[in-house]
C-alpha cells in the first residue's frame, strides 16, 4: 500500500454505524427470510428482473461473490440451468481471465524447468517468483473467471489435498500439482484425482514419502492418505493399517537428477514382503500393490461419506443435515466417485437446505473485488492483506487445509476493516475500484447511494436505509465520491457482508 493506513476515529465511527445497520439486516448472519419479504423492493435496485433473494444466496455460495454478469445470467436462464451451465466449464469462454494470466509464465512450466529457473535466481526473494505467480494466478482466476463453480471446486480440492509451498521443494512442485492434479481433475472422477495426488511429487515431498524406504519406513503420507484424503478419521482403519500401507508406499519417490521433480517408483527401495491392509492380504507386486489399494480407497463407503460430508459443509452449511450428506454419499457410491454427479445432487436437490456461512478471508477479499467490479492484477499487496487475515494462498502448514467453519475465522475483524478502507480509497497498488457507481458525475442522494450499494453488496437494501442516510447527513456527509466510498467500505465491514 502507499501508506499503512490505520482506522481513524472518524472512519471507525462511520464503519461502526454501518456495521450496526448491517446487523439489523443479518442478526449476525444474512436473514434470507427477511430478504424474501423484501424481494420486490430489492429488484428495483440493481437486481435484474426476476432476480430473487434465493438467487443471490445461491450465487453468493457458488461463486466468489456475484458480479452483475452472474446475476443477469441467472435471471435469464433460471438457477437450475445456471448450475448445469457451471458444471460444464469447458463450454464457458473465459477470455478476460485468460488475458489477465498472460505473463505468468511459470504456470505452464514443468517441474525440471521450474527447478532450473529457481536455481538460477540469485537470492531467496527471487526464488519466491514461482509460488508468488501461483498465488497471483489463483486470485486472478477467482476474481475474473466466468467458470466460478469450477474455481470453487479447485479451492475445495486444494484444501482437501493441502500442500504448503513453505515446505522444502514444494515451493516449485506445487505449481505442477495445481495444474496436473487439482485443476485437471476438479470436476472429474475422485478415483483419478486421488491417484493423481498419490503420484504427485509435491504431495510425496510435502508428506515425506520420498524418504519412505524399506529400511526406514515413514508413515506420514500413509496416515494422511487414510485420515484426510480418503476414509476420514472415523473411517474404520487402524494404526496397523497405517503401518502396512506405509510399507506398500516404499519406493514411491521423485527423481533427483535428470527430469528432476518427476514421479518415479524405485523397486530397490520397496518392501517386497506381503502386507495386510484393511482386512485384505496384499501379495508382493511392486508398484501395483499401492495402485490396487488406491482403487479400493476411491470407492470405499467411508470415503463416500467423508467426501460427501466435506462437500456438504462447503456448499450447504457448517453442520449439514444428515440426510443431505447421506444423499450425496449414496450418489458418490452409485456414480463411482463422479464429482459432477455428486455436485448435481447436492446443489440441485438440496439447495434449499443452505444456511449462511461465514466468509473465510479469501471469500471476503475476492467477493469485495468482484461485487464492486474492481480492477486488479492480483498482486502481492493483496496477498499481504490475506496474510494478516490468516489465509495466504498455499501457506497452511498442516495437511488438513484451511478450516471451513466459522469459529476459525470470526476473531480477526480489524484486518478486514483495514482492507475495506484501503480498497475503497484505492490505496492498494495494482487494485482499484472504478465503475459507474463510483463515478463523480450525476451522483444520487445519500439515501439512494445507501440503498444502491447495499443492494449490490448485500442483495437487498438495509432495513433502516433512510435513518442511516439521515444520520450520515447530520454528521456532515454529502452525496459525493468520498462519502459513497465510505458507505461502501462500511458495508464491506458490516456483519451482513461477512457471510455468504
């Protein structure tokens, strides 16, 4: 930022007034029942004809914050058709996002070339280029891509198969993992995704399997494969299963010289004895031992329940109804882990069960950029804000991924308020809020500004719009650009905007 702006007393009071006003709307969460009662009024203020509070809620959940484009598209074709359209991202042109990604050359490079590039750089700061471009690309895609549900699933699987770029050679290997594992299979088949992750040099490095040798077994990856990637902690496996699985994984490692960073199975490092995993005798078979187990894990009933519960938590509620999880799990089994099919049931059959979810820092930042039609290069200054909030891309240190429950994020509001002010005052290099609603000519009065901006950011006007406008006017506010930006910053800091 051009300056490390702190909240002034005047700014804080303005933000507090709007936060309190947001609470009237939300009661600490978006009051979708209240919004339904105000639907006709909301349609008049920036929602397209036919738009409903349910549409806004659904878009808020399945995108990184609904832009005008998504709101008009859903109003045009209906929410079921919109979901189906998003489930086929290959049919959605994405020229603006593609253009924004130009110049991030490391995204398409192989592991060996990424290593060579990093090895030629002069110091630790230069070596950050590879992970920094990966972070920048993630933010750009979430802000600009029209394939929003696909990007949501990329985020979901990046958490599920978490890899921190802060560990060892993951700083360059994760770029390949993101491209060839997560993004390649995000809406594909879970078994293929699980297998791709198991063969990923980034994952093997992150969970120490490159050090898993028949003479010195390392159980780290075997444990997380069962606990976090497939069956779940209550999935019915034992410590003995972990130990035996680690034996099956001996010899799964990465190349260190020619074609550095590629997967390789080294038979000489593999434990050739028979193993007993999940109640089944595993005969000696080299690499095929683990391949067969991966196939079994991919369709195991415990894996189905575990993945279904996580998807329901991400898209439906922090504590999803058991019947929703059961429905998704049955679909997972019948479809043999087809991710699109599971999502189709979850989103089309159970969308009515959605409950408000607290925005994680990435949700908060990206939704602000999208809903205000901001222009951004996704640069490092934005990631500095995300670091203060606790969710810098690809930096969660433990294998469980960034938390997906409200209680993990609700105690750190000040950085969000500081971001809201900096964004609305265009103090973040590479990012600016423009758009007609922030223009300097033909501005509406304060009441109209509050109603317009709250409809844009919250889906409906605030309950006490007129009173709030009168209070701002009494405090000296006028209908100018400065006060419109202050109103927008306050709405971003409001209780209601913290939920999606």
